[in-house]
C-alpha cells in the first residue's frame, strides 16, 4: 500500500475555506479506491499559486526529500501552481 499525502490550497480571491474540505474529500475518496493510505496533509489557506513561497507547500517538499510518503494527491494540478509551465521551469 502506498503512503499518500494530500496537498490542498485556496487563494483568497476566488475561493472559500469550504473548498479545502471538498479538495480533501475528493483526494481521500481517490486514495480509498486506489489502495493508498493517507499519512498526512498539507494545507495552504489564502495563498496564491503564482509563487511556491507557501508554508505547507515548502514543508511538503522538505518531507518529500526525507521520503516520508510515496504520493501527493491534489484535487487539480493548479493547486501546485497557477501556471504549470512556469512551475516546471523553476
């Protein structure tokens, strides 16, 4: 069984706190149906996806380097970065 974490984020401009709950619910459902064990979550509230200077995002990257989990689950790829081309280049 793979160890998974959930990364959820919302920006203050267009989303509400409730969107975090829905993102987590969707990811947990995916984990159940794909034989993954959720071992943690990283949540950034009111943080833009234009920069990776987000506290829980940075903690997730650090924990990843320490091999604390196998998979990161996100509701949509834009939770990582607003512009995936810019994010991939960094």
